[in-house]
C-alpha cells in the first residue's frame, strides 16, 4: 500500500468519524447556512420586533441553545437600528423576565451579544402572562415602540414547547386587537389548538409547529420571505416624501409625522390645526400645537383643572383692597366704590359725602339747602314753596290767621296789619280796638243838650238853629289822596300806610315799590 493511499484512507476514516459524531454535519450545516444567508441578502422593512421566549424547565439546556441560535440566525434578515428595525426580547417561566427593550440596542451585533448572554430560567410556563406583559409594557413608547400613527408593524414571535399553565385565548385576542401581529412557534408537545389561539390570522402564515428544537432551523427560510421586504423604494432620493417614506409590497407611500396630514399630492404634509376641527371644547381660546392643542383664557380669567373652562380671577378675594365702603372685581384689578350719597376720594380707597346741591341741578327758584342725600328748595321770608318743590309764591301774611287782630286786618307788604271798624280806634298793642273817646264824650254831652242828626256819616248839631260839624266816627288819614304812595295805600289809626301789589315789595322810603 502506497503512502499516498494510506494518507487517503486515514483522512476518510477521520471524516467518517466526524460525520458520525455530528461534528462534521454541524460544520456542513453552518457553512451551508452561512452561504445561504450570504447568497440570499434581503432589504428588511422597518419593524418593532419582540421575541417572547419560553424558558421553562421542560426545555433542556442544549435545546435552549438552539433557540438562541435560531434567534441569531433570524436577526440576519432584520436591519437593526433605531431608525429601522428595533428588537426587544423577554423570556418567561413562572415569571416574565425582560432581557432588553426596543430602545436598548442600536445595532445587530449588540442584540446578538445580548442573546448569547441569556440565562435559562428553568421554571413554569406562564405564556398568557408573557403575552400580557408584551402588550402592556414591551410595546409602549416608553419602552421604545414608535407611535402607532407612524404605522410601523409591531411583531411578536412567541416560541414555546409545552402547554401554558394559564389561559392565553383572551389576552392573545386582546393583543392582536391592539395591533400586534403574533407569530406562534411550537416545539414538541404543544397543541396546535393552543398555537392558533395565540397566533394571528391567517394561521397558515403565523402558526408553525416542529417536532423538536433541531427542526426549528427549518423555519429560517419560511420567515425570510415574511421579514424581507421588497426593494427599498424609499432608498431612492426621488421618492419626494415630505416627512416619512414607507416601503410597501408593491412600492412605497408617504406618511406624515404626528400633527400633520398628507396633502392631495400624497407627498407633502400640512400641519393639522386641531382648533379648526370644532370639537376642542375650549370656553375661550384654542391654541393649536403640533399634533394637539391647548385651551387658554381671556385676560382676567384662569384655566380650570378640566383644561377647558375658565374662571374669572377674583382680585378682591385676598381682602387686601383697603376699600372704605364697597369694592368690585374687574378684569384686571379690585376697584373701590362708594355707597349712594358718597364719592370716591383721589386715593381711590376712601369716600366723602356728596353735597347734593353742588352740581347746580336742583332747579330751585330762590334758595336751597342740603338735606341728607337730597337738595331741598326753600323760599325767602314772605314766600312759600309751591307744590312743584321748586318755585315760590308770595305769602299772604294774614292767611294763616295768626295775626291776632280783634276786629279787622289787612295785608301790608310782608305784614298783616290790624285795624278797627268805624267808631273804634286801634290800641297801642296793634291788635285790639277801643271806642273813640272824642265821639263818646261828644255823644254824651250832645245827647242831653243838643239836637243832632247824621248825614252821610257826618254828625250835625243844631244849636240855636246853627249847624256845627263836630266829629267823624273814624279819622281818615288818606282823605287828601294817596299820601304819595306809588301803588296802593291803607288808612291806619295814626297814618296812611303805603303798600305794593303782589310781586312787588315796598322800598325803604315807604312810598315806592320794587319788583321781587
């Protein structure tokens, strides 16, 4: 046997041994897989992708490693990055253990390293609890999920090997209703019924069952077609999208950031004025913001806790206004006021009493006086106020009956003058009357010794057939005329007194009259 043949036989034995032990088979598979990945590159679409891995005690350590390898191989079809596909991962047993969130790693290498460092939990199988955590926590914006308005697909891939120890139907349906697309991968004993309760429709694309963890690698090619998108149309510089470009199976479409809407050209974006929508509910003013709006209030008002209605600011509430009498809340301040009959002083705080006659609007004919809050008209002496409360009329000094005259009286200017009937004279008190002494004495004498008779008020005595004018029953001082009076006159006991007509008063000369 030649030396070359011996070397060939030895090499063949080594290869057969390696193949039998599985080492060569694994090397061939890895080389084939690497070549497959390199020869089948794809341009992945942007995703928010969360792995939900069963880490229960039923999974053997070597099978757990196969799951990690499956995840790493699947990552080759994902363009990992904050602006492309974001990847998160949690594993579960009796509890949920988040390994990293959607905003933890920014490169594929970081994600692969984190997957390799995962530790097996080896506890129970709480699949329903894991799906609930995925929906309520993992896909929140706080954990790195992008806003739903951007329409980035949310993908959850659940890998499990057994029956869940809790219910999954309702919580999985709720997660799908929330917009999460669920791929359910079962290994070994998992019932297809359970997988269908977890996965999205159509089940032919989202539900997969393999006999063991060695066969899980066969799903790589299945998911390649699902995760690799078509040609990246958005990579072209001429897509023309104003804000966001999204690849579709048959092309691309433009989308807008929150607070904007696509215009009729389907490329540019206009800001949405949320105040123009008419349903803002603001009581006063609406202020439009990018993606939202806020309510504001007019000057002098403050926004209530409901963020919609407004309440007037009470500037008087603090009690520091210092007003003496009253106060009033205005749009900008607390203003002092005064009660009726008072006016505000220049200090803007205290009040002073108002002279109701000060403005000259009383309309009084003669005199006026302040009486409380009113201006009251009054008349000078010799006049009385008419019912209109403004004008005056001359007073008849005899009208009130207070003159005290015994017999007769007559108005003389501002006075009421007493006088006596014929045969009487006024006493010095100016009130009472007495019989004339001259007439009485003469009557007593003549009655006994002479014949007498009266003609037209004159007494005629006949003595020895001679007629003598002896007396008159009343002395008439005004007989010779009006005694120089300008208007009227009146006879009194001692003299003839001048007087004036209504509307005139007697001057100091006692003769002439002047207008009132």
